[in-house]
C-alpha cells in the first residue's frame, strides 16, 4: 500500500493537495486521527476494491492525538509500508492573510491572536517538518503550480502519459449553455440543416447531414482555427496541472451542426494522438 500523509500548517493548502492526489487516483481521507491510520490501511489492504494507494490528511485538528502521528508513521515504515510525509508550509504573513480572507479561526483557538497560534503550531509540527519526505512552500504558488509540484512527486505513472483528456460535447443553446466547459464555440453561423426538409428529422450523426455542414468553406476554416487554438493552449493547460479539457460546441438545438462538428473535431484530435471523448448532450431530444 502506497501511503501519503499530508500534513503541515493550517492554511497552507492541505485540502488542495489532497484534492490533487485524489485526482491522481489516491483514495483520499481528510482529518483521520493518527491512532486509526494503521487500522485504516489494513482495511484498505484487505478490501477487494483493488485500492493500492491512499492519501491521508492528518493535522493539528486532531488535538492531543496529533502528537502520536510521527510515532505511527515510524511504526508503519517498520512494518514495510510505502509511506511518505508531504508537508505543506507558507510564510506567516501569507497564512494570516488566508485566515482573514476565509474569516475562519485558527484550529488552535479563537483568541484572534493568529500569529501566536501560528507560532505554536509551527513548534508542534517541527519534528514532522524535519522528517518530511517532501516540503512545499505554497506562499507564491497557484493551485495549478501546487498540483504540478505534487504530480512531480507522486505521479510518475501519470507523467508517462502527458496527454490531457479532451472531452468534446455538442449542445443546443436553446437548452442552456454548458456550465462545466472550459472553451465554448458557437457554430450557429453555419447554415442550419433543420430547414432542409430531408435533413430536419436527422442528426449530425447521419452522413448526409455531415456533408451538408461541411460543404461550406466557413465550416472547414472554423474547424482549422479551433484546432490551432486548442493545440496552442494544450501545453499551457498541462503546465497548470489540468488533466481534462472540456470543449463545448453549440448550435441552436444541439442536433445537427454541433454534433457533426464535435464528431469531426474529436476524430482529428484522435488522429493526432490525443485522448478524446465525444458526447452529445441534446441530440436525442427534439
């Protein structure tokens, strides 16, 4: 069992780190008492769900139990577990600013004297920081940069496949735009097959509808420009630690033009070697 103990200063980004590890396939658990780590790992190891790696946040919120964390880590290492400590830190002034922005009290108290509470927390975490496998100072990092740093430590199997998953989804604006799309393209500038009697009841999956959509130069020029834009952006998305890019292609009803273009765009990206998933939100409705 591969185990990553995520710990560090309150406000340094442990939740974001846990989310990043979960995105990398780790079974994620937040605020587990140190005394339960051994039993929890045993439970996962005996489970038939094939869980082979877990990330566990353990921090000062555990109260008096937190002092046993390093002892538990040593016991697990001596038992042969593949365990590492990821320690998140940040400068004091950054931590103060984050607590004020979130308007939440420090876990060590609600006195309002955040600096003294931060100092006390640093003292309690000194042994863990001194023995951490990896230390990340998040003072100046974006979420994307933090994820990239964690990926470099714990995602060697992911880094072997550098492709971002590309999801291309057609939709109809009359049914609302896509809420989770990173890029949305409106193809209503292309003549609408709906107004051609023999095509009205068909979809962009049908060859004659596809031929109608792509007989216009504007369609093919548009497709080339979209590919150029996405190809330009992909390296930057990778740098930011993005693992999935969602592209929305919208027409009026989401049945003809957007479907044909989404399919063709997906096909061309697949030929380029990208991992692509194409779906059609509204093509089955009319």
